[in-house]
């Protein structure tokens, strides 16, 4: 009975790994299409330069959010000057080289230049070239601060007052930039968490991955449990990198990383991501890819942020592998997918001549199935939102427990080693 329950748990965790991996990959594709990384970086730099938040209007043109100024004219003038410095920063040759052409979402025509990350040294160099191009000493830097907006002048004045040479001030600016990027990373993680939760719900409903129904099917069929456990063991034996899973997020207890940053792709100094080997089917060996020499990664604006165009192929192949695995499990008897409509219902829908489209009639009939499956679908959604790294680590732990088996029974002692019976002498 204990082993049967453990096999059911392994089957459920195996399903969570596949669904959460698909959800993470879909999140990467959505982030790439929405230019989320570049937009989040731009929001952070706009806040750093102007002290104002940046939002995206319905026209998809970036607009600043007013902050209830104490002196409207003076603050507007400072904001405009800071915005001019920010525009010069984006047009600096070092920063312009990091920007790439990307098509704007929801736009039939038009592209925009956007950078997904800016190394800390590149930021420091471009920043000083823009705000203090002629300064060679701290004294000259302080003299130039009076003509700068207070959002920029006050931090630089505080850095200069700490003493040291101009190089020391530059290092403090680099730490300042890193602190700002940590806040930008937190903003990106919060966006990713919300997007992951929505994608988890959509994927769960579309696949009809009802935890309670799947657990019931596994508990009732020993043959199905054996097949699913074999598939789970095959998946657990694969390298996390072959599946695009970053297991370091589990050790850091990084919720957003486990949910949205599970797909690896950190950029190296050349600006290209370190792509993982493309995954092989669950039942086969992992596909190998020649390893490239790596260099220390540059400072990134958010965890897992990398140039967007380099993950599409790996993400697409990963989704194809997951779909093949889920289809094979469905054919073996795992209850995934919505059952076909009864013949009587199909006939009634075909005979309907009202204005309602067929999709709406089918959805109306399916609403009852969704309500009946709501508890199991909710459990699956919450589980999948925890992320592939969490469930992959859990799968390995549960399989190791199963492999350990029961403790060997204690052998009876030999007559020679047994204590003498009461009333007898040795």
C-alpha cells in the first residue's frame, strides 16, 4: 500500500514537472514577444535619471507618470533636463551598440531599438560621458553638478563627498546602478509571477489536467502506475540543463526564479546567451550540443534576462518534446484532455440555428465539466505555478525514496548468540 501511494505521488509530480516546464517555456516566449526585459530595463533607467515612474499607454508610447510636484514649473524643468540626459545616454555609442531592432507587440508595422541588459561598466562609462564629459577630478565633477537635475546631482555629490579619486566615484556609481538593477529585477520577477499564474491556469484548463482525476486513475491501475513511474525515472535521469531547468533557484528559494526564470540563458560578455543543450524525448538520451567557453556574465537588469532572439528555437523544441510526452501518456491511459462531446450533444449543437456561434455553444456545455473539475484544476494551477525547478528537484527526491525501498528485516539471532532461557545455565 505504501509503495502504491508513492507511485501515485511520483506520477503527479511527473505531470507537474512537464506542465510547469511547458508553462515556463511559454512565459519565456511571451516575454520575448512583449519585449518585457527591455521594457523593464527602460523603466528602471527612466526612474534612475528622472525620478519618475514610466508606464505604457494604450498607444504603446512610453509616458511619464506625474508625481504631484511641490513646485510644478521647477520640477517639470528638472524632469525635462533629466529626460534629455537620458536620451543622450541611450544614443551613446556604447549603449547604442547594445540595442537591437525589435517589433513592437500589437503593432502591424514598426520596430523599436531596445536593450535587454546593460553591463555595469558600459553604464558607468556612458553615464559619465553624458553627465560630466569634461571632468577628470572630483573637484571638476563637483563643479559640474550645479547644472544637472537634482535626481542626478544629489547622488553624485554624495559619492564625491565620501572622498577619494574620480575612479572611486565611478565605482560608487557602479554600485548605485547595481542597486537600482536589483529593484528592477524585483519588478521583473513580480511581473513574471503574475504572468506565470495566468499561464498556469490557461494551460491547466486547456489540458484538463485535473489532479484529483489523474490521482484516481493512477490509484486504480497498477499497469498505468508502472508506465508513468518508468517515464518519470527516465526524465529524472536527464540533466537539468538538457531540459532548460536552472536548479540553482531551488537552493536560493527564489520563487520568481523558479517560476519564471527556470529557462537558462544568461548572457556572456559577448552578449549571447549560454543556451542549454536541446532536450531529447523522455524515453531517449539527451541531445548533446558542443559546449562553448564561458566568461563571467555581465551585470543584468533582472534575473534570467538575456537577448530575446536566441531562445526561440530551444523553447520551441522543448515545447514539442513536452507535447509528445503528454500525448503518449494520454494514449497510455492518463486522463488528460477534455473528453469528446456526447453524440446527442453534438447533434443538438449542429441543429442549433440561433445567432450563437458553435464555440459558444460548446463552451456552454463545457462549463458544467469545468465546475465539476474546479477543485482538481485549482490544485494543478497552484502546483504548476511553483515552477519546473521546484518539481524537478522534488521528483528526484521522491524517486530516491522509492529506490531506497523498505529497510531490510532483522535476521533472528543464532542460537549461540541468543541469551540463555530463564531457569537454565549457560
